[in-house]
C-alpha cells in the first residue's frame, strides 16, 4: 500500500495534470491568504498592477471563487485602459 502511495506522490510531482486534479479536488478552507489578498487589493486599488503568469495560474487553479472573480475584474479593468 505504501508503494501505491509513493507512486501516487511521484505522479503528482512529474505530471502536471495529475497534480492539478489532486489540488482541485481538495476542499478549500479560508486561510490567511484570503485576508492578505483582500488587504492588498484594498490598499492598491488605484495603482497599476502586474501579475506574473505563475500567480495568475495559481489563483485560477487554487484560488477561492472570490479570488478568481477579482482576478477577472482586474484583467478586464487593465484591458479597458
């Protein structure tokens, strides 16, 4: 059984789609990331922003619904400028 578990861990490290499936299937809990993102967004609403592609992917794949909606709002605001 531990061999199967070990094989599963290797798969998630070497195959991005398997990793995404395991991460997306987990239940998300509210954590300090939500609080930090809200605070950051409130203080920097009117400033220019630039997100790295890795952060965008992380929010899309692992973020809460609120975070994803806010990301899409920011992208729309940036494209309308």
